[in-house]
RNA sequence: GCCCUGGUGGUGGAAUUGGUAGACACGCAGGACUUAAAAUCCUGUGACCUUUGGGUCGUGCGGGUUCAAGUCCCGCCCGGGGCACCA
C-alpha cells in the first residue's frame, strides 16, 4: 500500500496548472513581488510599457495579451538581469463605445466602464503579468484627468516660437506685441495681417483674443464634422459607412462647427527630425514621416480676371508653372461662392451637394475624376494666359491652400482631369533622357517654359521660386500634409474642457486650483441640439452666473493617452502630474510595446505633448519612447452569411456562399454573424448547421421568418425542408481574415483557453504562434504542442516518481545542451524573437529527456531561464527545489562559450551552388586543407570528372562550393 | 487612390550578416502499450521521378545580379493595417 506521502508525490507528477496558478497569483499579490519603488537602491532603471487597453464590453480578447506577454517576458528578464523595472498597467477609459452603449441601455458610461475594467483586471491577473498594480492609472478618473485638463490649459497659455524653436508663453508674446507689434515675431501661427504696437494696444480685449488665438497651441477654429440630421448627432468616421450612418443608414453631411484644435503643425519639423534618434522600425518611422508629409515648394498667388480676389496655391513643382493651364479649388473653398458665375451656379451647387455626402477617404480613393467649371478665369502670371477655374473633389480643403494650379503634363491626376474635361495640356518637361522616370521622380529638362528652358528640373525649381519671389507673387514655402489636431468632441464621455466664456465672448481657463472640472452626472446621454454635446443640456454645468457659459464639448480619447506613461512614474501625486524626482529617475520609456494600428495618431500626439512638456521644463527628455516594438495583430475570422437583395414570398432570403458563387449572384449582402454560431470556424468548410441558424435567429429575431437556403435544403420558420434526405443544414459562410473586434462578432476570449490549458501554456503558445511583429489569424489547433512541452518539462524534475534531483556533475553533452539554450534564449529575447525562444526550450527539453538528465546543476538554472516565459510553473518548481524566495528575483543564467566549442564541423559540399555531399572536418582544419580534402572526396570526384575546376569557395564554418565548367 | 507591411510543405512558422530551405510544433500515416478508448511513446511525412545509389523541381508571379538568392535589384499579383472623430 502506498503511504500518504507517496500518493502526494504521484499526484504531483501529474502537473496541475489550476491549483498552482491560483496559489501563486495570491502569493505574488500578498508579498508584493512586483511592486517597484522610485528609489534606485543602486540598480539601473528600466521602463517597460504596454499600450493600455480601452476596456471594451467584449472583454479582453486573445489579441490583447500578445504584446503584454512579450513585454512581460522582457520586463521579467530585465528584472532578473538586475534592473529596477517599472512595468505598469492602466486603462484608456474614455471613449465612444461606452457612450453608445449608454444610449442603447441607459447604463451610465462610468458604470459600464468600471465593470469592464474589473473584468479586464481579472483577465489580466489570470495571465500572470508582473504589473505593479499599485501604479494603475484610469483616464476617466477625476484625479487623473485633472492633469489632462491642466496640460490643456498650458497648451492654451503657450505659442510656438520659431526663433527659439520651442514653446514660449503667450504672456511674453503679448509683451512683444505691445512693444513691437507682430512684424518681428517668428511664430507658428495662422494670422495673416501685420500690425504695429500702436494698433495692438488700441485693440479691444476681444480683438486681442482673436489675434492671440491664431498663435496659441490650443485654439478654436471652424472644422467639419459628420453631421447626421436624422439622428440629430455628430458621428465618428467609424460610424459612417458608404456616406450614410451605420445605425439606420441615414444620410450624413459635412457640417462646419467651431471647435478646439491643437497646433501640432507647429512641432512638425521637430516631430520629423526627432525620429532619427529613436530605436523604432524604419517602417514606423516612414509612416510617421509620411503622415507629417513635409514638402518644399512655393505658394503662388494668381490674379482672377475681373476680380480683386487672388487664388493662393501651394505647389511642389513651381518649375512647371508654364504648363499650368487651369486651376482647381476644393469644393469647400471660400472663393467658390464669390467667383462662381450665374450661369454655372446651378451645376456648381449640384456638384457640391454630391461631394458633401462623401467622406474624405472616399474622395481620395475615387478613381474617376469629377469636377465642375465655376465660370471664372485666373491669369497665369508667366504665360499670361487665361486659366479656367474648376472645382474638383480630388483637391482637399485641408491640404495646402485647398487650391492647386493644374499641370496636366506633369501630374497624373491633373492629366486625367484635363483629358476628361478637354482642357489644354502643354508639355513642359522633356523626360526623354530618363526613359523609366515617373512624374514623381522630378527629373527632366524644361521646355516651352520661357527663361526656364534647358534647365534640369531641380535647378528649375530653385529658379522658378526666385522669379516668383522677385515678381512678388508668392514665395518659397515648406508645406506639411499633417493638419492641426481637432480636439473637440460633441460627446458626453470625455474630459470636460476647463473653459468658460463670458457673456461678451472672452475665453477663460480654470486655474490649477479649480481643477479637476468634473464631468457632471446625468441619466440622459442624447446629444444636445444642433450638434452640441449632451453637456449643453445640463444647465447647472453649462450656464453659470452673469451669462458666463462653459464649453460643452469634451476632449477626444487621445487626450488621456497622450501622457499616461508619465503618470505611472508617480501616480498618486496631487501637486503635479508627476514629481520632478520621479521624472528625473524614470526619465522615459525604454521599451514600448503596442499595436501598429496606433503607429501614427497616438504615437504622434504623445510625442507632441511630450515635446511641449519638455519645452516648458516639466519632463527631462525630448522624446517619450526610446525603443518601440509593434506587435502584429491577432486577427479573427469574420464569418458572414449572404442576404439576397430580393425577398422570397415576402420573407428575407439567405443563401449559402457556395450557391451564391455558383449562380453568379453579385449583389448579395454579406452580413457578419457571431462566430460562436459557426461550425468549423476559420476553415474553408465554415458553415451554419440548423443549431447555428437557430442561434442566429435568436440573436437577430428580425430574421425569424427568413429562408436559409443551402444545397442540402432550406430552413424556414423553424422547419427543415431537406433536399435528398440531408439531415442537417450546411450553409457555407464567407470567411475573411480581419480585425478581431466586437463589431465583427468574432472576439475570442482567452479565459476558456487559460482554464483548460493554464496561463503558462497560453503565454508560451501566443509567443510560439510566430514573430511578435507579424499579424496572424488566431488558431487554437496547435496549442497541444506547448502543453505537452510543459508537461515534459515538469517531469524532468522527477525521478523514481518523486520530485527529486541528482547532485551529480553534469556531462559535457548536458552542459553543451544547456549553455547552447542559454545563448540562444538570451540572444532571441534581446531581438524580441520569442517564438524561437520557445522552440529552443522545446529542443532543450527533448534533448535532456533523451539523456535522462535529472541533474540539479542543469535543471535549476534552466528553471530560471524559463521563468519569464512560464512564471507559474517555474515558481512552483523553485519552491519544490527548496528555495524560500521567488524565482523571479533570482539571477538570469549566463552562458559560457567553452561548453559550446565543437570538435568537428559538418560542411555541405556544393558543386556550382548545389549541395552534393555533407562531410565532417575537424574544426581547426585550415582553408587550404579544406579545399584539398574536399576535392579528394569520392562524391566530389564523381561530379567534377572531366570538368574544369574554376574556383573553390570556402566559407569557414559554413560551406564549401566548387565551381566547375564543362 | 496614397502610405506601411506580409506572401516559404496540408497548417503555424525556422533560416539573425547572400552560404545546407523547411528547425520547432500542429496535422496526417504507420507502429508499440491497452479488452477498448484516451493519454503516452516510437517511426515516417515538400512535390515528382527512381534501377532505392540517388536524381529533378521547389520560398506568390515574371525578369535580373552573383560561384551562391527565401534573403539583393526591376516589374507585376494577392492578403493585412493605417488614412486624421473606433480605440
């Protein structure tokens, strides 16, 4: 009979992840294993940051942890390397979905957000992350957004001085104005007039405010929003599909509204050149730099025939001005109304109406050119010819000046426009010397261009700018594609602006002492009238004494996420967003891991805010994120079923994807279905059986009476009408790989996977899926490989069915396996290649098992090596090994090259680059001997017989290639 | 449309600097153990040809550079992400 102890040992041999994980989760919290202090204790600092999640109602999905696991492994590795590691987590908690949810259900966004956060926290805890939760930040909490509001007031109180190339206070600008006017001021601004000190001093307060707002980094101006009259609300781009509202399919138009903006363009050059010093991927840098879109060119004013108005254009090709035969204005351009002639009015208005219903993306993606002639003519200052003025949607109001001089000979879009509308095309660049050049290459020799003739394009650009300036019709200019950031949202669930307006329109910012301005409570989240936010209907908030009103727009979600990484450094500070000492100690983020979908917006805004705070002396570094890794997306499969346009006997009619294809039906509408209804999800055979169809009907009751037809039969009103005795439906769905998102009903929750396989397996499996930076669809099928690996690993520590290790000295072979693994794992962690780390562990365990290795000298350090990847099982083993402290605060093993030296090297021997043999040579064989010995081999003789040996290439430790002719 | 990115066996992927293509897994096939199944273990597994020695082809497609190309260059095709109010 087995004694009690032996039974315990036997049970232990069966590795049970559930009890182990629960135990250590609790202990880590109790012992504050991952709590980090701002006190260095002689350790160097290291800051590992994740992009914090938006707590969506769908819960954490399998895509979220990918980056978190990678950063957690790295953070744990750095900790074991002796660094003081800051590895925090928090929640980006303001946002549209919570408000939409409130509109549908009446549940307050604060409540649903809080519930979601609770769920996220629990889910994150299951994964065994080493976050210091005492530093959690939540952007919707007043103690956090107090500082978001404060930073906004600072942006308002500053302008960008181009002479010092940094932010300076508005107070100092006012001083300059009152002494010298604005002629000497070099600042990023949108004010076009020049005034003297006397003129400034005689302005009213309101006039001064207007002038200053053209300089401030936070200012108000008119911008366009997606306005849906039928819903009475402003819509996010995301809520507009094909020009109509996602909800209800109502028309959407562009409505002009005065809103808050941030002058990010002031920092364009610094944001661009700052990229050089960052350890970011070239791809990401390219994306940011393209977004900023710096281009050098000229702004040129064109006279309009019979009018005092001038049309200003920006062009990167002033050299081609002799080829400018017409002009195109954006349909929204101010001059359109003024210059449009009576006989063209009707056509122009009809055109503008059509354009208004289209989103910017649709306009840019449009292949067909379209436009309307407004009846007016500009004069080309160089050729003095008349240029008809058109409007066209390919010219965007927000880019450049919203107007172009069209050069159909050297711009592809202008060319198709001119061809379509029969406008003049004059060749001005002879590209015959460059047969493969495109227009974008900017090469060739000028022709038909008066004094520019014969010049190369590059010289001609300089010369054209010189002439434009000397004629006083324009000047050389740098233009940016990037626009100022729209910072107002007509929504409830965001940070209120700490802004009031007096009865006569004077803007005031709340002082620091009055912050935070808390979001007023309400039960009604419907928008206010005329596109205003729900706050406008809360009188106690919006209307103050003496006719003073509050700003009722709120800030966008990007506000809170633009500086959260600084708050983690000192999250409970009530006097400042973070103390000087905390900022000085932590400096900046050493490693930032997050999705590529944030590559531009979030990362650019954060850099902008950080640079501003740096200018004002609040943060010690100019850039916030030293190194950045973009994890790829774990994609979902979007499963849809086809709804035919035509009803069948008055009922909706769904049809199998295969039949749709066979019958060549083109206008059927794919409708996403919840993936939980789909059988064989994610495969070519993904389909809905009868049970799946019934779940679908329950989920979308409106289709209760629909026909669901596939080649096995039809389901109608709960009755299955079979073809050829088929017992079940096999309605094939359309499967597309795409974002895992609540809106596609394809979110896969990690909880079940963890419950079944354990967090260690889940962590290692997500890493094993592939390179961290690559996107890949979620696939659970091969998780068993990782599960088997951990079970095998566990049993390494057992001998004679007991947890026990041998204290014998390891063999040369065992040492080689171990040190080879240490080397590989260390190198691969450093290059963020975690999938190959997992492979290396698998190989190591397979090899040690073959040798029946049970030696402490190997397995104990191996356990530390694995700890960052599988924190639970390694902690349990560590305790069983007799340690009382945590494995996660031990020291990472070093490798010693001496154990890795090979006695012989296996060389592939190639003839003309093709491998013909494999042969072992002693590792110290010289190059000459390798050549000689290789040629003497039987196989080589066979292949070289009767042929000339031209050359022998020996790459030490790699290969031998013999080149033969004949 | 523009910008970024990826494409390698049946599947996920490996090959870090131009140097043995397919590591490590999954799946599949065969075998061992078992009354049986599960679990576990072992063997095989890119395709085609084969006299069983081996040979030919093969990294989305078409060209090119090189002794040598998955990797570099040119031109295409297809998937994914972003395009300023989803986060």
